[in-house]
C-alpha cells in the first residue's frame, strides 16, 4: 500500500512538472510564454541598439530581469563591455558588434533604438558620423521593424527643443534649433529621426514609439564624457575646482536612470495608436550653480567653484512638461535629486576613476 502511494505521488509530480515545462516552452500565437515569479509571462525577443551604453545597459538589465531575450547591438564607440559584463553569462543575452548605419537583421518582437553618442564632447567628435548614426540608424531600425512587424521605440531627446522659448517644454512645442551650429549634428539628426519614425508609421503602418529624454544621470555614465553631473561629482570627490560654464544660471532638470527605464518600458507597452512623442524627464528644475553647491555640500568637499566660458549654443533652460507621460503612461519620476546624487556619489567613490 505504502509503495503504491509513493509511486502515485511520484507519478503526479511528474505530470505536474511536465505541465510547468509545457508552459515554459509553449508557443501561444507565435509568442513564447514562461513562468516568471509564478505568473505566466510572455517572453519577447528584444533588440537594443546602443545596448552597451549608459542607458542601454540599464535597459538590457531590466529586460533580462523581466524574463525576455535581449540582443544588444553596439559598435562600442562610447559603450563598453564593462557596462554589460554582468549579463554576459546569461543565455538569454547576446551581444553583436555592429554599426547601425549599416543594415542589420534578426528575428525580434521589439526594437529600442538608442545607438547614438549622447554627450556633447562625443557627438561633436565626429559630427558627420553622429548625423549618419541618427538618420541611417533610424532608417535601418525602421526597415527591420517594417519587415518583421515589430514595434520600434526611438530614444529622442529634449535637444529637439533647442534653446527653448516656451517653458516648460510640452511635446507640441516645435522648438528653437540652430540648424548650422555645433550641436546641429545631434539636434537635427534626432529631429530627422523623429520625422522618419512618423513617416514610416503613416506610410507603412510601422508601430512606432518616440520618447524625448531629458538629462539623465546614474551609475555607468562615462567619467570623461563631460556631462555636468559626472564632472561635478568627480571634481568634488577629488577636491578639484568645480567648472561652471557660463554664469551658472542656466537650468536643467535631472532624471535618475531608474525612473527613465520605467518610463521606457511603459511607453513600449502602450496601445499601437499611441506613437508619442512623449517627454520623459524629471520636472524639478535646478540652476547649474545650485547643482554645484548641492554636490559640494553632499560630498563635504573643499572644492572651489570656477567659471569658464559657455559652450556654443548651450541652452539656457530645460524643464519637461510631463502631463502627457502622466496621462498616457501613468508615469512620473520617483527619485529626488538628492537621493539620486547620493547613489551617484557612492558609485564614483567605488570606481577607479576617483583618484
Ligand atoms: P551612450 O553614449 O552611453 O550610449 C550610446 C551607445 O550607442 C553606446 O554604447 C555607443 O557605443 C553606441 N553607438 C554609438 N554610435 C553607434 C553606431 N553607429 N552603431 C552602433 N552603436 C552605436 O549614451 P546614453 O546616454 O546611453 O544615450 C543613449 C540614447 O539616449 C542616445 O540615443 C541618446 O541620444 C539618448 N538620450 C540620452 C540622454 C542622456 O541624458 N543620457 C538624453 C537624451 C537622449
Ligand atoms: N556644464 C558645466 N560644467 C561642466 C559640464 C557642463 O557648467 O563641467 C553645463 C553645460 O554648459 C550645460 C549644463 O551644464 O549648461 C548641462 O550640460 P550637459 O553636457 O550635462 O548636458 P546638456 O547641455 O546636453 O543638457
């Protein structure tokens, strides 16, 4: 009797395990489904161009943690293998060295198009390549999405507003951009990419999403990319002069990376008839002088503030109007500047760039 009971229980266990296995490997309407945290979960194959960069590496991590398969496409101009080292052993994660200005093909359900240097130092280093990356990269990713009927999200930027006259900036403001300046390779490249996204949508029914990202900071920012948060934190930690460009009265709104990633995922999940563009940024606005003083206080630094000349076409003010993101994505930033800055300070304290 006992032996019979033992075999019965074992048999039932095998049936149960097989059913779970069935769920894990089953294809529903062409989509793989799996069990994640005891919930049936639709596993997608997702391409992230620029996946080895600052934002891209955080996005790849989030997508892998959400149970998806990720192809990270990058030419490693500003990205690095260090940024994605923690994902390398994962069999759902794949890295492809490729320049998005050339066509690429793979079977995917969704594409996040992030490939493009973001800091002024890097995008002005080879402005022709920057414009090509924005425009040809967009055409190549849109062409792929069209062939596969995949959804494609464009990482656009607050730079499409240029030096804005309307403040804060809502999505329906068309901007004030210099078409022939030092920032134009990036600003106009990104504007043209937005145009292409909307034309592929209208002409070819491609399912597109456009987000306009405002200044974002967090771990894995390159220490040498000249962005204000990384510069100030490193200068303060090393008790070096804090370099304010101009009079420090220009403003920016700083968003912590985790808030942005949440907004990106929510945007990709919206209904097909919602294309954006939608602003993703933190509406709390600070002058560059305020930022410098805050970082000096938080690091207990002996750094002095010094004033240097303002770069060409440096926008005077930036603040996102996030009414649309609140309404359509149910999203708003949750991480205050001080909280994000302390995480950033801890990150740079632990990294080898802090002398
Ligand atoms: P990043 O420079 O860290 O990442 C860009 C990535 O794209 C890098 O890994 C780089 O190697 C890769 N790349 C560049 N040119 C490429 C090419 N031709 N082919 C393939 N890969 C290429 O920058 P980031 O801050 O992570 O920015 C990611 C995206 O978000 C960019 O499109 C940027 O314009 C946009 N964005 C960023 C911010 C921000 O505050 N960081 C603000 C607005 C928009
Ligand atoms: N900035 C500064 N000191 C620095 C780096 C930047 O005063 O060491 C200023 C820069 O001129 C700009 C602002 O900080 O007014 C934000 O610069 P960043 O390059 O981070 O972003 P973007 O200008 O693209 O918004």
